[in-house]
């Protein structure tokens, strides 16, 4: 997969004025050095949304929303990261570069593809009233005119060249139709419409642009019941979900996502007022679907048939979603009765009945252990061991946090197996443990705040990192946050043009992002001109703590009956002498 270089993101955010970007969508009012407004991401009466031109960063003190200009467009305009970057780049006349993998072409190269797909959709919609079998099918499914229009449903006539003649009026248009996946080539080289005698469902990207189609056969023609467009420069099945655009348009903040398997399942749920449904686009999407969901909603409900195939699909979803179970997200599974799908079920039971089923959906944890233990006898040690061996590698994929801890606890309760350590720690391990214990008891309570202050100074004024020269003595200090501090120093020195927004952008999606964003809001009593001095002083304090840590290590080793080498004795004398001079 091609990626956008970090330096381009830095340059883009340095050129873009976040105040102009936000003010074009939200009225801002000057308040000292910053700007304020009523937050666009939650309802409020008094303004708590603040935009800092110095940091190129926004923050809402009410709901906690914050980020760079890129993050604002992603949340406000509901764009994907690349789309937001391209929008901002177009604003300042920059072309987005890609490195590695298959590059995403500039947007203007796709203009004709979007045009021919949009023209194809209009052609299909024009022919829908002419098809009696389509009208009867839609009437039978209970779809009204508003719902048909909302999803842009059309009909591809039973002919070889309807779209070809209506849209491909030149060689360039024919080529665009072919690249967009709307044409097929026969064995003898003839070119004809890919979709024929099918009810057509446009597939849109997150910005509402048509990128592909799905077609349901209406007659007895050969081929699959449902046919999707092939992979194209615009359409990648593994990245898209049918109706995600409609869901985004219905909800400023999506409370949950209901993943079903068919277009008509989605549309029927919408017609009955359940407007959080999306559909996967082929079996290949099972692996990537949870990724799309986790970026959109806190909760995801997967609806599958209750048969063997449905449970197999559900298990594939489990394997994909486990690495994304963080930040309080929930994944649930609704298994439908035999012979039913969401479309038929909601017509029988109504929205209230389907909502009741959703409330009773099986949590991922319950399905996880039930599926792993379905052929295991947990009454014996052998069965418990089998369950543990099956579960452990899967649990290892869950991000650190409460959910992982609780899943491991549940496994322990089911098997009676606790974490097992080494039978006898080595002498070196004993020394290390003693050293850590002594360091823990000896360090003053303000040590952690020194690291925090140094990190906060870097976040707010990244160029203070230039005041330090490697090597950094405190790099070996065993203290929370030191590794992050080291990473920030290296990052800021390598890219001295960074500001708060571009620095935070590097940590988007990481566990460190939220704590760093909070540090960006700290008010330091001194002026920015003095922050360099404060940063150097904080690092000097950490160097002193590192020296004391090494002294403690050597003394603990000596007191524990492990003789020091000649080099270690010399190091200890020098460290003690250095400490006395400070």
C-alpha cells in the first residue's frame, strides 16, 4: 500500500491555516491569541471550542474533540485520511505524493472515471421505470420511491451495449468505462456492457461519489445472482462498505454499525428506520470490514445466518476485529433464525422486534469462548489445556487494556490456569528485581512530573529539542515516559519544522495520542522564549536521576553478594564523585 510521506504532511500543515479551514465551516470569534466557537461536534450553549493558530490545533473543552486541520476535515466532513489530505493540498496548490506500493493517482486523473460512473448511474435510473419485472420486485420488497431515490437504484437493460452507447461516445469515454469496470471483453475481442438485465445498486465512497456497482440478476441469465464491479483504481472491495455514505449522512456521530450481507438487507433496515446498516462487498472484505467499522463507530453488530456458513463468517470477523478491540469498543454477533435474513425478519417483526434482537446480540467474548470450546470437554485437565492453547495466540492480538485483561481473566476462570513464570529466577534477574525495587522506593515523587514536563514542552514547542545534543544520558532511565521522550526528541530533531499539529499527527491512532493531545493544552507560566531553558533544565534533572539509578544498581549488586568487576568499581567511584560535584 502506498503511503504519503511524513515530510509532506508536515509541509502541508505548515502551509495550511487551520483558522481558515475551520472558519469556512464554523463561525469563529477572536479571543486573545486564539479563536472560539460553539463546538460543531456536540450540542452546547456557550462556546468551549478553541482554535490555536500558533499550535495549528483545535480543542473542545466540552467533549474533548481535538486535532489538526486534517483531523477536523475527517470528523466534520466525514472524510478518510487520504481524502482530507488531498482536499487540504488542493487548497494550497500542492500535489499529494505517494511512496512505496501502488500509488494513488492525483484526483484529476480520476475525474473522467467519476463522470462515466455517474453517467452510468443516471442511465440505469432512467431505464428503471421501463422494467416491469423490476417494478414488481421492488413493490414486493416494499420499497417506496423515496428509498429507491435515496440509494439511486436503477436497471441495466437486457442488452449488450446500453451503457456503451449512452456513455461511451468517444474513444476516451470508452477507455474510461473500461477502466471503471463497466465493460467486458469477449473471447473474440468484442466489447460489451458488463451489467445486463440486472437491478443496479450504486456503491459510493465516503464522500458520496459513485465508485462501483452491484447488480442483482432479474432474469434467468447465467452468472451469479449478485455481481459486483471488479477492482479498479477507484474501487477496492476490501476497503468499502455499501451504504456507509448513507449512514454518515444520517448520523453526525454514528452510535453503532450493523454489518449485514446484502444490499436489500441494508435498504429494508433503512426503510424501517434502522439507519446504521452497511453491507460487505464480497467474502474478501471480511478481513478488512472491522477496520472500517472501528474507524467509524464504537459498537459493531455483525448479522449472520445461524448455519455453519454464517458461524464460519462470524469467526473470520472475530479474528479480524480482535486487534482493534480498544478504547471501549464493542463487537456483537446476531445470528438469525433458519431461513431468515434481516430483510425478511424486519418485515415480519418490525423495527421494534429487530431492535430487541439487536439488544440480545451475543458479545464477542461469549462467542469467542463458546466457539473455541464447542468440541472440548472442560471437565478434565486435557480439555482445559486444549482451550488454553487455542485461546492464547488469539488473545495475544488484543491491544493492551481492560478488554485484554478481562479476556485473559475469563480464560483463567474457565481453565484454572494462571500465568506461569520461570521456576527459579537467575542471579541476574534477582539483581535486576532488587535494583528496580530500590529505585522505586528511592525516587522522589516529582520524578515522573519532570518527564511529563519535558514531553509537554516538546509537544508545544518542538524546536526546543535542538537545544540537546546526542547521546542522551537519560535514555537508560527506567521511568514511565522516558522512551516516549526519546522518540519525541529524535522526531523533532529530524524534522525541525514541526509544530504542535504536525507532531500530534505522527501519533494519530497510537495509544500515546490522547495523552500528548492533553499535554498540548497545558499552560506554562513562563513565555515561549524561556521554554528552551526549562527543557534543558528538565533533561539535566533526568540525567541526575539516571546517574543515581546507576549508582543504586552497582550498590545493590555489591550488597547482594555479587562482586563488582574492576570496571564496575571504577564506574561506581566516578559516579559518586560526579554526584558530589553536582
